[in-house]
């Protein structure tokens, strides 16, 4: 596949489904909402928690592929759905967002009691969420040993602007379509909290974050939301080994998402920027082979550093 767009689109649309015996569990959040978790269990002592991307869910092909890679290597696996991303709309006026680490913390704490070691893997928005979670000024669960973040928009504002640029308009329209649908449904339940009348003004993802994501979650506007939640600003606080895997031809990422100088300052952060891979792509030459991102994630997590 000769460019980043094909490397992004083909795996998303045409990857063969992998049948896995997921069990769903619903847990409650401290604010009266819920999160839907999908488990693969084999009584392992190690658990991998996988977080999806913007408008994704726990059963997207890239999520199932990563789950399969670890499950067949004797890890238990938990793939989880952000608020409003499973089969049912969440209960609160808020949705999910790139920095909602309180929900990841809820998932980790819920799962940790049954495992000796926990590893985190995040894709795109979920990668940003994972890195921010690990870099915040908090005592992270000591069972978390390593993490891998794939196709990460480390600088949210520039990445959002790039997604809405002409070459990426097909992606932006797809994201906006499903986001707007959720707003309309949520407004029926919370008409005083969701200003659905402003939807006609929304032309770009940044517009959406200006009118909805930012204000609904307590931020002044899109810029404030991006600045407070970009994982780029939390890398220095990371204290466990982390691999950031971003393809140079990822159509969503800008130069600010390849911060080589920051990696050189840290003993805990590894960055790999292959020339090819697209966004959450990294498909192999032969369909039967392992996706490269899955191979590298397992190698990094399973290797002593």
C-alpha cells in the first residue's frame, strides 16, 4: 500500500474478523455512570488493558487484533469502551474525551485486584489518554509495569487541525457524523445541558470541541481542552517504561507528535517512528502475518529492559 491513507483505511475496513470469547462486564463509576468492559480470561497472572481511539469501541479490528496477540501468549486481556461507545448511551451529560483519565483509573483499580502485573496499550485518543494517565501527578497503581501508545496525537490541537484539513476531509466527516448523532440523542435526555441548536455551526472537529467537548467537560473552549489534555505535556512525569509508536506517514499527526528531543531526556520513554504504517495501520505484507504494531507491543511488554 503506497501511502498513509491506504495504510489507514484498508486495515480498518477489510481486516478479517478474529473470533474471540469475550465476556462483557458493566461496572459503575463514582459519579453514577457506567463503563462496559470486555474480558478474555485464562487465569493468567498478567493483564493487558487496551484503550480504543476516537469514536471507536472495544470490538474494533485493531482492538481485537491486539487482544488476540496477547491472549494467545498467555495474558488475560481487558478491552474497554469509553462512555457512550458501547451499545448503550451513557447516563450522564458528559461523554468521553482525550484526557478523561478518571475512567481509565476506574478500570485499572477495578481490574487490578486479580493480577500481579498490569500493562496498558492505547490507540490514538486512547494512546493520549494512557500517556496522560501515566504522567499525571498521582500515585499510579504499582502493578502497572509498562505501556505502549500507538498512533498518538501527542499534541491535540495541531492534530485536530490536520484531521480537518482538505486531504483528510473523509475522516473528519465520518467522525463528525457519529459525534453529532450522539449529541442529538443526549440532548433528548439532557436538553438543558446539551445546546443541540448549535450543531448547525459545526463544520470541523475543532468546532465540535469548541461548542461541545470543551464546555461540557469543564474547559473554556477547544484550545483550553487541547492544552490541558495533550499528552505531550505529561511525558516528563512518566516513571515506567513506555513505547510510543507513530508512523511518519500517519495522516493525522503533525511534527509536534514526534518529539525526539523529549525522548532523549527520559530514561523511561522509547519512541519508534517508522516511515510507514498510516494511522492505526501497520498491516503486514501477507494477510496471515501478525500486524507490526501488535508484534512490537508484545515484544516491548514481554522483554526485560
